[in-house]
C-alpha cells in the first residue's frame, strides 16, 4: 500500500500532465467562443466540463470526450447553443 503523501504526489503529477494535454483543446474553444477564460477541466464525480463566459455570466457544460471533436468544428453560435443544452 502506498503512503498517502506519495499517492497524492503521483496524482498531482498526473493531473499536471492532463492539464498540459488539454491546453490545445481549451485554446481552440477559447478561439471559437472569443472568450479568453474558456477551458476544459475534469470534475471528479461529473467528468469532463467546459467552463466559459457568455453574456457576462460563467457557465459550465458537461461533455463526453467523444463529443468534443464535434464541438470544435462548430461556429460560435452553434457552439453556444450546444453548450447551453449540455449546461449544468
């Protein structure tokens, strides 16, 4: 059994790698939405989530990893409509 401190250090390193891998996806979403704060994150218990601002309000939309490719080819209006349907 791993000591808790070692397990947390390993988990943190994996989280950092995950963050680095999704940077390009967050950048693409940010470009489409014209929102510098838009990003993808993983929420424990919920899964993948897109966080973005629209009409000066912050929104969150749960997404399936298999759906992200479809979202990234949409224009801004299509993406906002899709994210609103997926919103939490």
